[in-house]
């Protein structure tokens, strides 16, 4: 569970899925039995959060005025950033959005604003993952304490 929580920040670990696996493994023991609806609901939430984690920076780019090229650059930056560790994950969407906007001929101030949107999107995704992982940790501990 703690590795899952850390994985919400460390890009090498799939944080929320690891937290869910912790809940599921606890369910497989004789000590705790979660309901099927609980497991399915949280499984769906985990999948949605993981998918949104890749799209939120792109939406942030658009929200802060980025155009098509900025969104494409942000998406490419997310993928390329994976190869450069934590700093690449953080800066990839930001730099990608800026480069995309500059390539489309937008002014540098507009490009930086779009990059900032990608960065805000990244932070929003990270906070969302931390919240979901935190809830799963809460349910894990609550089940063990009963």
C-alpha cells in the first residue's frame, strides 16, 4: 500500500494500481472480505484515474489557451518524459506543449501559458492519484483494525 502511495509521485511505479492490488490481496485473506461491489467500484475508479493521468495534462494545455499543436506536443511530452525519469515526467508535458505551440507559430508568451497548463494538468493528475491511493490505504487500515 505504501509503495502504491509512493508510486503516485514516482513515475516508475504504477501507484494507484499497486494500492488496489494491496486491497485485493487483503481481500484474498481469511481476515477481511470486501464486497464485490466495493472491489468493482474501486477497480473502475483506478482504471479511470490511470487513464485520466495521461489526458489531464493535454486538457490543461487546452484550458490555458493551447491549440492543437500544443495538445499534441503535451501528449508527446508525456510519452517522451517517461524515458527521462521523474524530471522527464514532470517537465515532458510542459516542454512538449511549449514546443508544439512554438512550432505552430504562436508567440512565446502564449506557448509558455500552454506549457503552464500542461504542468497544472500534471499536478492535478498527481493529486488525484494521491487522493485515490489515500482512500484505498484508509480502507485497508480500517479493515485491519476491525
